[in-house]
C-alpha cells in the first residue's frame, strides 16, 4: 500500500504518514487506531512491531 492509498483509507495526511515512517513524528493514539483500521490490523500489533524495532 502506498502512502497515498493509506492516507485516503485512514484519513491521515500523506505527509504526516511520511514523517511517521521517517521517525520524525509520533502519531497520537487516535492516529494509530486510524492507521491500523486502514491496514486491517490491530493497533496493538502496530505498537508491538514498533517496540520490537526499537530494541
């Protein structure tokens, strides 16, 4: 899924998604829920993945 597709599906601006991917911005819990729904996964899965990348 492209950033543009994710943006359209989630209602989150594409440039914000880009900044999250680059580690330059942190999403709010509301944004995490929107992105998770658009990606078809649980928000907890996204958080667990982010945690595993930081350790």
